[in-house]
């Protein structure tokens, strides 16, 4: 194959991927009615999470944690906590996304894996571990929370798209009582519940929504 042919193959693959990605993006809607007879296997949820967690995060600290609820009894218990939003009882699984406010305590694992993969030397990793632990553990609580909430938002979006790519639907939910979720699952203050994400097979399509025109929201070179 000549260089031009290789370039052209890569170009075509890129175009093909763009079309697929576009389809995934444009077909995602918040779905609030689910076929409750459908089960998603733990394996499939793990695959979706694997893809979603390719998301970037501050210093690659990956502060996201996922509490996956598939037990029908627990889903029923979540119903009043989520102000009786029916999707919580009907979706195949409810993924509660938590932010770990002590995510830096896993930095040795994160950077250790980079050493093992040959991406950095032990010396560089030791520096990263020391610096990130010092920095994140001494941040003002509000700033730390901001970082953790921001990063969990990034993973949540990827999760919704990864699920859509596999033919599943989701609805991001902020409408639930965080304290009651913490109480139900005995979650300590180390973890901050951010989004609740029902996932399953749609029983009815999500209603269409509009977006602001780009002219209203994008500003080039000056605001
Ligand atoms: C942070 C956040 C919280 C939300 N909370 C709820 C919720 O509690 N219940 C619900 O039905 N939809 C909720 N939504 C979904 C929005 O209503 C929906 O994303 C928006 O109307 C756009 O529609 P689309 O997702 O179909 O594009 C939430 C969305 C976000 C991003």
C-alpha cells in the first residue's frame, strides 16, 4: 500500500467513525419510560463503564465511583427518594454516580499502573503521587468539590453516549434527595452523589427538545 493509499484509508475510517458518532449523539434523548422486563448484564454494564471512564479528569485522578443498582427491591426504595420519578423503578439499572472527595488516595494505584504500562518511570510517578496528594488533600473543600463534580459530569456524559452506542437509553437525573441515597446505602461523607442515571431499553421515545442557536451562545474573539 502506498502512503497515499494509507492516508486515504485512515481518512475514510475517520469519516465512517464520524457518521457513527454523529448518529449516537443525535439519537440520545432523555428517556423516561423503560421496558422493565429487560435486564442488562453486569458484563455489559462493565463494558459501558470501561468506555465511559476513558473520560479525562483533573490530573487523571478519576474521582468517579459508580453504584449500580439492579435489585428490584432497592429500585423501589429509590422511587420516593427520586420524588416518584417512575424511570427509577422501571429502568434495567440505576447508576448512581458518586464523586470521591478523597480520590487522591488512589493516586499510587493510578500512577503505579502508568509505570507498569511503561508510560513513566517510577521516579516520575513518585513525584506525581506526592504532588497530587499534597495538592488535592489541602484544597479548600469548595474547590475540591468543584473539581470532583466537574469530572463526574464528564464521565456521566460519556456514559450516556456509550450506553446509546449499545442501543440503551438513559436519563440524567439531579432530582433526588442525596441525603436519603446516602442513608439507604450507608454512604459516608467521603462520597458525593452527583447524578442518578437510569439505563435500559426505551418503552417510549424521549420527547424532542430544542437547543439555543449557536449565535446566542458562541462568541468569537470577544464576548
Ligand atoms: C444535571 C441534570 C439533571 C436532570 N435532572 C432530571 C430529573 O431529575 N428528571 C428528569 O426527568 N430529567 C432530568 N434531566 C434531563 C433534562 O430534562 C434533559 O436533559 C433536557 O430537557 C434535554 O433533553 P434531552 O436530554 O432529551 O436532550 C436532567 C438533566 C441534567 C443534565
